[in-house]
């Protein structure tokens, strides 16, 4: 079974605005790109056959291409249209399953990814993993058009409802690392509560050394 992963990324100007009280726009961009790099490196260690990043930013494109990942420029406005556009691209390349992951889950592991694929083996099912606020931090569709993508507030429940209405089997996967998306400075603090050497943590440490506002908020020992 050929599995492709899709990673949608917002425009960097629009990313992580809830971090604005602690970080400058440039620092927020740096953190977003660092988290994307963490996710792409993890996928390379997993059983995913091919990964595609879909976005609207040249810096995102550079990170994707640096790691040997395909980059697609989104032509449709909005998160879900961009995901479906990338899904079509994957299907044209014979993807039997498509795994959608956000770019802001730096604690994702290859074990998490492979377990998602195992749960989706055989097809005819949707595999979901929720975020801490009932968003969706993983959506595996086998085949790729089994249900539409419904990312947004409470999207985990929306995806379950879509599957129920279509009579599609749903399999759930829960993981602390996969649920740990970064939406706030409190989320970033948790990176220092678990042992990890992510690019995101390294970037955050560099920012705290040069930014008084960030250093007043964070205190951490180097990785």
C-alpha cells in the first residue's frame, strides 16, 4: 500500500499569532519552520512512501526542498481546499492512502506515524488522532477520498461525523507526542518538560538567548 503524507502550512505572516505576546513575527516564523523541519525529519524515518508540503511561502518551500520533500504552491484559498488539492496530487501518483499531519507537532515520532499506518492497513477506514482541544492532529484516509477533510475548530468531531454519515469505519490513535501541537507559549514550555532534542527546542533556546521578552518567559537548560 503506497502511503503519502500531506503537510499543510499557513503563510508565515499568519502563523502562530497566539504567540505574539512573547515572540516577534520573525521569531514566530523561525519556530514554525523549525517545527516543520522536525515533522519532515520524522516522516523520513517512518514507513511513509512520499511526503508533500503544501503552502504559500518561499521559506516553507526552502525547508521542504532542503529535506528532499516535494513542495506544492496552494492555488485555492483556505486550509481544506489546499489539503484536497495536495490529496489529488498524491492520488495522481497512485497513493492508496493519504496521511494529513499539521506542521506544529515537533514531538511526533516515527513510531506514532507507523502505528497510524498499521491501523489504516487494509483500507476502507479513517484513522484519527485528536489534539488537546479536539482538533485533528492526524487524519489517515484509505482510500484518500473516503471522507472530505474538515480541519478547523473541533475538527476531530467533524471528521467522526463525516465518517458516521458515510458508514465509514473509524479507528482512533492517542499519543501524547502527537497531541502536543504548539498554539501557545505554554505549549512551548512543555517542550522543556520532556526529554527531546528537536529543532524546535534548539531554535527556542537560541531565541531566548537573544530576546529579553522570551528569556523572561522561558528558562531551560540546553538540549
